[in-house]
């Protein structure tokens, strides 16, 4: 019998390869695709193994295409485009409509931008209302079915949703600031912020006098207070990515803080479109260590 030599190419791997070629590196491609750097590198390796030839050559921190890579790029762009056109054309009406997505403000930048990009890319007929607020205000909105899907930051012992990540809260100050040595310790916070009572209780237990002279109306105000070196703030470990912030050293004398989690909630009876968004959210690696590797 004749040998069947048909092979199937991985569209996801081709998409990563095209992005590497267009952006000039694995790191930037991973950021654009909202994947870890290791995942994109593995996809590239699979393609090179499948074709048994190198597709890129390393040059400093970037890459250039080999002759074989240039040839694959032309085909890869066409195949990815055709894949996306086919998917969009075949979309059922159940994947049309509007959904409301609630998220804490401080999660938007590190995570939600990539989630929205992937979701709209996969479901271009979808419409999204993004409700960016704080957890304490999002929860009652969700309870009243005003929000279809919600991410929250809550203590691990009290969150009732699907826990996507857990980690200890951290203390943050502006870059090179030593405001953590000042007494009373100046805190910056938003009204009803879920982290403030936890920080206050830990400071009281450690007999550290504190005050909260800086009240923020929104997340941008809070970032400004901390970045200016005026106050200290408590938040999840992913805040280490803010370029103007430093994590307070462990030996600075401030108390350790408890674990919080990022929780996913999906409204009962949510539409198939909302369930698709939930699936994309579950695929995100919320571990700050993975984010740092892809930076």
C-alpha cells in the first residue's frame, strides 16, 4: 500500500511563528499573543522539528528568518488569515451578542488587555461592556445579574468563585522610595478597597502606627500617589510589573500579609458567548512569575 504522507500543520504554532517574524522576537510575540515566552518557544520548536530545518536565527535579543523561514512565512500568513476568515464566516448566531465583563481596575493592564484581544479576535461579532471597578462594588452587581462574567481579588478563605491564582499580598512603594521607614506609615488607598482593612489589621497587630492621608478616586490616582513616593500601597504580586514601583524589602520590618486569590465567576444561565470568554480567561497564566519570564 502506498504510504500516506499527508501532514497537518498546527495553526496556533503558525500564528506564533508569523508573530515572531513580524515583531522580531519571541518575547514580543508572546506578549502580543498573551502567552508565556516558553509556550511560544515550544511552538516554534515544534515547527522546526516538523520541517527538520531551522526557521529562525538568533541575533542578540531578536531573531531573523532563515531562507526556509522566509518561505514558510509567506504560506503561514495566508493560512492563518484563511483560518480566521473561515472561523468568522462559520460563526453561529449563538456567538453574537453583548456580554458584561466585570474586573478590578488593577487587573485590567496586566491581564485583561490580552484577554479582550484574544476574545474579540476569536469572536469578532461579540460586543463587550467592560465594568472596571473594585471587588466590593462588583460583587453586588454580579449578584443582581448585571454582570455576566467577573474577576475578583478576594481572601482565599472567603472567595467562592473558581480560584485562578493565589499569592500573598505585598507592600509597594515608589521607585527608590524609603517611605516605609516613616512613622506614622502613610498609606494610599481607594475607598472600599478590599486590601486596606487587611493591611491595617496587620499593621495594628505589629504595633506599627499608620495613617491614610491619600485617598484615591480611581486606580490612576492611587498609582500616582505611590509612584510619587508619597505613600505605601498593598496589592497582589503582579503589581511588581509597574515600572515606577518597588516591592518593599522583606527585612524592612513590615508584617507579612495573607494570601489573596484571583477568582472567576460566571453568571448562572450565561450565554454560550460568555462561556467562551470564560474559557479564554481560564487559559491565562495569572502567575506573576510566568509574566516575568515572558517580559
